C-alpha cells in the first residue's frame, strides 16, 4: 500500500551508483499521474487526494483498518477475494500497529514534493536494468496508462511485463508468475 516504487525510483535517480537493478510493481510515477490528471484519473486516484488530508484519514481508518483494507483489496484486485483469511488478517494486524496508517499516508502526503523533484530531473532516465511489472486488469494502471511508454520515459534499460488476470497487487494475485519474472530478471546477479 505504501508507494515503494516511488521511493525506489527516486533512489535510483538520486543514487544511481548504489544499485544494480530496479524492479517496480504496478506503479505509474507520480509526475505522470499529475501530468495526465483529469476527471477520470481523479476518480481512479481518489486515494492520492484523500490520503493527503491531515489527520482525517487516520481518524476514519483507525480501529476500522479491516474495513479500509477490505475495500482497497476488493477494489484493486482482479479477483476481489484474492486477499482473504490469514493473509488478510496479517495485513490488518500490520496496519493496526502504532504509526502504520500514518506512515502509509505520509507517503501520499509527499506527492507535491515527489512531483517537484520528478519535474527537475524528468529528462534523467534510470540507467540500471529496470523491470516494470503491472496488473494488466487494474483500471488505474494497466487499463488507464500505456505502461511500456510510461516507463520508457523513466528508464533506458527496460523490461516491461503486464501480468494477466491481475490488479494492483501482482505479488498477491499471481505470485508464481511474479516470482519467475523476478528470478529471471535477477539471474546472474551476485549482489
């Protein structure tokens, strides 16, 4: 739920010497979302806006993490029942830990800074081998954006793969396929 791909992308641009490879999962860079923002995008990315409001999301989510996560997982998954049972309970326990929700929301509250930084170095492309995976059936990514073109703006040594029958969480919905793609991408890497 936290924008790890946004953090990793920023790190790859700021410290290219510090990594050998980059994998981003179901991510449209913040600058691209902002650039292409329109009423359709706004509806799909409502959480980008809502999560930036100070304190209100925490007030509405705290104590109701199960309702919040249930909505997000059902809405963002190809199969709305993919994340259930013990797996779902694990997510709920994690987000009930002190500071977890606030930390997740803080990532979205940094959107303006993310966009500003991304505009400054928009011409700089990530040089290391980059693998972009996304759910082919997620309405806010695979169905809304031309992901190979999006990531071609971001990285020069690029592989892109749309994961079929998958929404926003490919690692949960298609773990075997994602694991194989990751293992193939990392083949020969010695660290």
